[in-house]
C-alpha cells in the first residue's frame, strides 16, 4: 500500500508539474500575442500617419509645380 501511495504521489506531482508547465507556457504565449497585436496596432496607426504626411507632400509638390509652370498665380 505504501508503494502504491508513493507511485501515486510521484506520478501525480510529475504529471501536475508537466500540466502546470504547459499551462504556464500557453499563458505566456497568449500574453506575447496580445503584446504583439498591440504593437501591430501602433505600427498601423503610425503607418497611416506617414501615408497622410506623404500625401500632403505630394499635394504640395503638385501645387509648387503648377506655380512654377505658371498655371496658378501666387
């Protein structure tokens, strides 16, 4: 009986440790994915700002070109 109890404790702790390790790893992956998604959102927002800035520069360049060619007066 003592041997069986010892085996139950050893295997119980062993399988419990493995389960805890896997569960902890999954939780870490979920946190990492959440952080990566937040970073992706930040980069998308920054990218949108850069696109708007470039569009503004293109518009300014077109206006400057039109002024230089004399189509628009200053």
